[in-house]
């Protein structure tokens, strides 16, 4: 029987032909070279999840609003929002950062209240009530900002959205102020502060009850600041 040389053996010819075709084919940017035998390489194909896009960010916000309103802040996780939007949790963090950031973005606030109260906290507890009210009223009295704030306030005060206030806005925005100021019983004290602040929002801006609705800003501060300061630093029953 004639002997086949190695160069002309059928398996070698097939292998050379396959290599020739592979060499002549242009690789795509995402093509992965074969891994050594025994090495498991995770697939780069994403299944069942959308990559990031402007529509994806909007979808995340939509699902976040729905879940926060239905289940409250404590009952909603970033993973749950991601699953509802059909994306990975990492993409939610990429767009919005922490769960607190996602919550505030879902409220569609025109300003970040944490940034507004930062100077109040930095100056310490003495006189904090007066500074807090001045910043708070300046934002609400701004004609460009007020319509958005009113929409948020009406949504939170609606029975379906009340959990956004009690389980979300209070622990995310209001109560950390008391902690940062070094107050004793900060959750208790800041809840009392919130009771006054919500009352001002309701009567001055939502219902426009006189004389509070047209009262000058400095007069509102002078009227309410002593009470709020007592809530912050004064003796409590």
C-alpha cells in the first residue's frame, strides 16, 4: 500500500484548509480567540437584558417610580427595579448611583434637597432652623422651581404616594440632617421638624391659605424658626 506523506495526509489537508479560511476571514471587534483546553470563558453575549441607552434610563425611572409608590422605599431594592426594567443592577447603579439617588431621581425633584441643606448642616446646630427655613422657602418661592415641587408634593400627599414621604423622603433627606448635626434622638426630632415643614407646604403652596400664602419669606422664617429650633436642640417632653 502506498504511504501518504504527512504533508498530504487527509487530516492535515483539512486542517490547513480550515486555517486558511480562518486567516482570510476578518475578525469582528467582539470576537474572542479560543481559550486553552480546560479553561472556561464566560460568554460575552448578554441574554434577556438591555444594554444602556437613553430609553433604558427612562425605563428604569418608570419602574422605580412604580415600585417605590407601591412597595415603599424599604420594600424596593435596586435589583427589583433592574428586573422590572429588564436590565442588570449594575446598569442602575451606573445611571443613578445609590438607592437613595435613584429614589430622589424617581421623585423628579428639580433640585437635590441634600445639596440645599448641606450649608445648613455645615454651620452646626445653633441657628440651624432659621437657615433651614430660609433655604427651604427660597426653593419653593422660586417661580421656575415651584411647579415641579408642587407636582411632587401632590403626588406624595396622595394616599397612594404617602409611603414615599414616610418611608422614603424622611429617612433619605430629613432624618440624616439630624444625624449630621449631631442631635440626640435625631429621628424623633427631625420627624417633628418635618411636621411643621409639611404643614407649611400644604397651607402656603398647595392650598394657598391666607395669610400664610402671601406672607413675606422673612416673616415666615421669624414665625416658625423658634419652634423648629426647639425641635432641633431644645428639651423635649
